[in-house]
C-alpha cells in the first residue's frame, strides 16, 4: 500500500472529532482536521455563555452566545469538510460551577454519561467497517472541568468504545502552550488511562500556519484581539522543534494528516 492509499484507508467520514465546547477542535486540532477534511464534529456542551468582552461591558444572554458560537463552529466545519453534531448539554459555567473546579467532575460525569455515550454509539457506522473510524478526544490539559469530564467518560468506557473506534487524545490548546499546565495535564491523562502505552504523534503546521490562524479567526467571539501567530496554539515542547498539534494513542499506527 502506498502513502496515498494508506492515507485514504485511515480517513473516514465516520471519524469523530469530540469537543467539549465550540472552538476546542479548531484551536487544538484544526490544521489536522482541515488536512483530513472528513468526519463529524461532535460538541458535548454547546450551550455557552462566554464571549470575550472588555471590562465593564454587559454580559450577553446565553441563548445569543450559543447561537454565535454554533455559527462559528459551522463555518469551521464547512471549511474543513466536517458534519456538525451536538449533545445539547450546558457547560459547567452556565450551570453556575467554576470552569476549573474539578470538584464538580463527578456530578458533571453523571449528567453527561448517558447522552454522550448514546451519541457516540449512534454515530458508529453499521455494519462495523473493517477499519474502525477514529475518535479524537481531549486530554484534559488545562484542567477545565468539562474537558476532564469528557476524558474521564471516554476512559471509563474505553473497552466498549475501542471495539468501535480507534481512540486518540489530542493536546488541548491553548492550554497545552503553557509548560507547567501541559506537564500537569499529561500527568493526569496518563493516570486516567492507566497502564495503556500511549505514543505521541505530532503534526507540524509547516506551510499551514496561516491556514490555522485563518481557522482560529473564525471564532471571533473568543478574542478581543485575534492572535498574530500560532505560538499559543502549539504544545510547549521542543519535540518537534516547530509549531504543531499532537495526539496520543495506543493504536499501533497513529493517524495521518
């Protein structure tokens, strides 16, 4: 099998890009998803209340923010060849819980488990193909309770899901651009996955840094000033010594881009 055939065999319309919130896949894995140009973008907590605002500005209604953010996701999905799906849950902050309070993780998992697992099973192709599609899941770097909740649920159902999907954990950006935050997040990832031997696969931007910035700019609601470089959207590691995105997986062959 040549490289073009191997790439075609690895990429499926049934691949699932799992994001806790609108923008997580674009920020963390946007260049990779754009290069593969096929799959589903599944948002677990699309009901949101955060947009970037200047001090003193009035908060916008949740319904309005959610519409804006879903429209940003749709624009990203259209450019990257993805089909959008949602689980239709509210983010922790919308429910009044601090975003980085992991004390809410167990309760968050209780309300999320059934809808998320049902969505992932519904998206699985029937009959099962010879080559399982990919499920790309957050690593929980940064400690946002919604990200860690999704990670914990995928890992608690890992054996069942592994029969349906090849599972990869992406490094959450912009959080993974902070060295200490990245180290702490990866330590937590490895504790949660247990004795599974995960290998890291990095995908350099190379000539696609401008494209990545253009995709990030689709999420205008999240910035007072749009980023001028991809520096904060690359993991804080010298391997490889270039801006990149990264995925951890125990699959013998990592995904291709």
